[in-house]
C-alpha cells in the first residue's frame, strides 16, 4: 500500500505543467519519473501473469513485455526532442510547436497506459476482472506506443532538415515521400480504435467517439445502393456495429481516409447543415434580435484610396480634406470559375440598431439602439469545401451578445466547384461592400475586425493582403483561429498530427487542399460551361430589356437543373433560389419586388434599391415599395434567395431567419403578388428562330393538364389533382414495401469503398491498407501564390498588417502554420499575439455549446477580439454601454 501511494504521488508530480522557464534537466527528470513508474507497474503485472497458462494470461504477459520495450525505445527519442524543441517556440512565454505537441501526445499515452496498468494490477485477482477485455486494451496501447516511436523518429528527421534555418517548414528540396522513407510505416489503426481521442480533454473524447462512429456508419450508407429508407436502416445497424467493435471502426476510418473522395468529405460535413442542426442554435444558443441572410449583388463598387490604410471610414464628414483630391479604386467583381454571381452573408446582432437593414419598417415594434462603433467580419471554416455561417451560428450568437457588435458572416462559394481564387474574391468583395454600407449593418464602422477559423482565417488573411495591395482601408485588427497559412504538401511536425486526428484525418485534409488549390481539368471545364450558360441568360435578358419585352428565367424543374450547375454555396439549405425580373408596363410598380417561393400570401423578403452610378443603397420604406417585411425575435431556418443579375439596377435581398408575422396593411400587396405569381406560372422562357436564322427568346404559355378547380394540393410548382392522388398514394405504398424488403437483405453486409482512380476495383481487404504510405495519392503541385498561402507574402505587405491575434491548440495540425506566421509578423515589428490552448481539437469552436473546455476556448477568442475592438466584453445592457455603441 505504501508503494502504491508513492507511485500515485510520483504520477501527480509528473502531471504538473511545465513552464518555459524550467530547465531541460527538470523536464527530463519528470519524464523519466513518469516512464519509470509505468515500467514498474508493467513489471509487476508481468510477474503476476507469468504463471498464467491461459490464452488471455499469455497475451497479457506478452502485451506488458512489449509495452516495456516500446517505452524503453521512446525514452531516448523523447530526450532528443526535448533538447531542441525550445528553439522553435514563438516566444519563451508561449512555448508551443509541433515538436512539443508530439511530446505532449506521448505523455498522454504514458499517463493513460499508467492508469490502465494500475487498474489491472489492483483488480487482476478479483472474480469480476475481465481478462479478455483488458488484454485488448493493453495490446492497443502497445501498438499505440510503437506508432508514436515511429512519429518521434520522423520528428528527428524533420529536425535535421530544419536545423540551419530554424523554421518548422523544411525547404522545397525535401518531401513527404522522403520523410516517410526514413522511418517505419505508421500504423494508423491504433489511433482510431480503442485509443481514440486519448490525447484530448475528457469532455471532447465522447464527442470524437460519436463522430467517428457516425463517420464509419455514414460511409456504409454513402457507398451503398438503395433508397433513403434502406440507407437510414443501414446507418442504424452499422453504427451499432462500429460502436461495439473498435477494431472494425478503426479499419473503416483508415479506409475512408485513404480512399474516399472530396465528395464524401463534403457530404459528411454537411450533416451539420440539416434542418435539425439548423434549429439547434435557437434552442441551446444565446438569444439574438437580428439573424438575417443578405444577398449582395455583384455590381461595381468604388472605394476611396488611402495611403495609410486608415481613411475611408464610415461616418467621416465631407470636407475633412478639401485640398487633396480623392482617388477611388474600382473593386473587382468576383468572376473566377463561374462568372459574376451574388454573395450571401448572415447578419447577426444581439440588438436591433439604428440604420440596420429592415429596421425602418419595424421601428415601432421594438427598441432600436444606436449604431455600434465596431463590426466583426467573419468567415467560417470547413476546409474550403463545406459548412456555412449557419453551422457556425452556435458560437457566433454568443460572440454577438458578449461583444455587442454586429457580426457579418460570409457564405463564400465552396470547392471543388469553386476553387481558388473564387472564395477569396467573394470575401474581399463582401468586405468592400461592408465598408461602403456600414450603416446598413448597424455600425459606424469605426473599428472593423476580421475574424475566422481554419479555412475562413486563411481567407481573412488574403482579404487583408488585397486591401493593403489596392490601397483601400485595411481592417483595424485580425483574429484567426487554427489557420493554415501554407497551402502546400509540405511536411512539418504538427502536420503529422493529422495522422491521428479523428476530425481532420490526413486524407481529408489533403483532398480539401487539393480541391481548393489544384482543381482538376474536369472541374475547370464545368466552370467554363457554367459561366457561358450564365452569361447567355444575362445577355438574353439584356436583349429583351432593350426591346422592352418582359423577361423571365425558366422556373420549376428547369431552374432546379440550372441550380445544380451553379457553384456550391455554403448554405446548402437554400435550394429555392429564384432569378426573376418583370419589366412590362403592366408590372412597372413591381420593378424591385422579390417574390418568395415559400410564401403563400406575401413576400417575406426585404429589397434594397441600389443605384450603380452613385453606388448608394437606401432602404425602401413601406410607402416607397410594395415590399412587405416582418421581423421577430426567435430564429427559425427560413431559406430564401432572390437575385437580380442586372448590374445597372440591382437589389440587395435580405432574408430574416426570424419568425415572420405579416403587417395588417397587406391586402393590396397580396392581390398584386397573386397576379404576378399567376403571370409567372402561365408563361416560360423559350426560343424561336427568326427570319434571319438567329435564335431569340420568346414567352410561351404553359399548358395545363388539370383544371384549376380540380387542384387539391399545390406543392411548389407541381399540382396534384383528385384524379391522380389515389394513384400516387398506391405507388408510394408499393415502393415503401419494396424498399423495406430489400433493406433486410442488404444492411448486414459491409460495403467497400471504391479505391480512387478506379470505381470498378473495390478495396475489400482493409488490412492491406496498413502497408500503404499516407502520401501515395497526394502528390500535387500547388502554385506559390501569397493570396493562397499568406506565408509567402512579401515583407512589404506584412509590414503593413494591422494588429493580429492568433489562437490555436496544442494538437492542431495547423499549429506550425500559426507559429511560423506569428514569428514572421513579430520579426517585422508588427503587433501580434499567440495563444495555444491544450487538450482541444482543430475546429473546437463548433463544440463550444457542448464542451466545457471548448466553451472556455471560445471565451478566450472573445477576449482577444474585444481587445482588437477596444471594448469591454461583459455588458449588462448592450444598448447603453460605452465603447460598443
């Protein structure tokens, strides 16, 4: 008993976190104490099971012997890394880099194995001790320690490559293939089986297990044949199977990581965009008064040029500089990979503010607070291929309430349909639009801060660089979280962490980067065709407007087919986009009216009239337009898009994600909307050949198969009549029975994933993947563009960067990116800070509402953003405190 108490005291002493001021000898002594304690426990168990002749007893004996061997192998490797890891820190007060991260992972493994060995020692002689279970646990940590030893060997190779430069990234003469050739094969299975999430904090571990089980089960349905019922049933069965069998789950996840394509990554991550997940923030999140989707039209914008990057602030009075003539810069409209298209953004605010979009017509219904001094310009993460402002709304609500400033979150286009530089062009254009229209966002624009995580952080850095290069007002501060700044297949110590990351596996990360930075020829060809089709629609509309002929884009199934070809938008739920315009004499009063495709009575959008000559946008009050708006408190996922691509006279469309209550004075508008709707349903756009043999657009009536009196249900554009209702019900019931019977014979078999490059060759032997190099299919060339990889930015540009706050985590594959970028800014005497949080994964902000440690990390983000905004973060009455209004 006394010996056990000494061992517990030694473990407690070893768990004390080290500071950067501790000597190397102290770190070595603590590591040796931890390792030696585990070795003593293993020897104790070896002596006990040495006399056990059963199969499980022999396996336990061998597992503890192997664990000692791997611990002895790891000790000198740990000492070596400890001797140089401090050379790569950003600052002595902020110790952190990929080398330190691997030592932290090894320490977590040793501590967990120590608990396991102690439990076996204390319970091995009891009647309830399950040897068959714990032999698998000990063997799992045996394999885990072996893989970590291989990772430490790779870390030493990286040290040799970066010894002279002192950078965490080796030069271009070294590659990932060369790195893996210097050491043994890493067994990835051990990271996704019984040891899944061992390196993370306790509140994160069950979440990672749940996500991993869901990923494995989702892959079964994704790659299987059958309808939705069959796939849903298969998902329930296979998820249970992967929950009960960790080894099978590990093999499946490794298989997914190495063989699935980027479409699977998008499909799995877009599960967060489901209706259930959309409604979750309104139940568990903070209460906000404003939550709206804004559609920004692609029209010309001019901004005043500034030599120091501080001019062109909203609210400045005319005549401040009467001598110097203003120079204006033309802001380019995003046109890469698909041509000009509207940009969606979400406006979130804790209170309704003066001048904010939609508040003129609602000023009598709720309190309107003064305009805020600050604005938070946000870009969401998602590997450039997935997620949206809606999936990040849970923590954005808290930020909006705590910071008490409006937040504009951009839903940029996603790869692979919209690769680089499309997303960056849209983010920069939206930033310039926000500069030009601060009053519509409820802010004076005195302080504008860029904020983003992961891919969104990368886009924010590119946005700031473009603002500096064009000479317009740069942001007043930048906050980035776990940001990739070098989009390239370059090895680093921290990037090897993705080999064991449940949320960002190696294959997922590289496929996302490749889809964004190196689009395939097929994607480029599709983008070219999409641009031609969109331009043809715009040209046809322009021709018909010149001829004073009413213009409509085809509706119904034709419109849905066109939407399927448009660049992927991050808000996947908005499927009801309607591009319509009427210019006849009979509908001149509805010039700027946008009709809601989901409203039965009146429009529930807010149209803003924009004059391209003066480039000013004014809110249309109820007496100026037929627009009908109603904005309420609680958020509900109402998904609408209305767009007008006419750059001569375009509209900003606002969609409120709050419950809609229509005003009382809408009878005339309802009748007018009904007339327009009847007109739209009666005609479609077609083409004919004129006398000169040229195609020209015409309007032709739509033939009706049912009489209006016979329609009993009206679903979208499809009418269901009494005659065919019974036939449809019978067909649906027959299909349901057929699907259920087919499901029972298909759900029990595990569906293989097609290996990339050949859809006919199925990879059924999962164990064969253990001998594959993780880099076999990820050899691609990335252009050396500073807008793509801010790490390559010139000193001239970085020397003009605003104050920057960087936050990352110890176990982040992008940790080295953040450290290196912070060191570059520091070397140029720029204001920069770096925070490194322990125990959290990449993307932890999405777990802020369900994990205590993740929520504490989110609060740290709020604190850093508040420092950039120069405002307090604790506000009792958000509308009256100084510093934010």
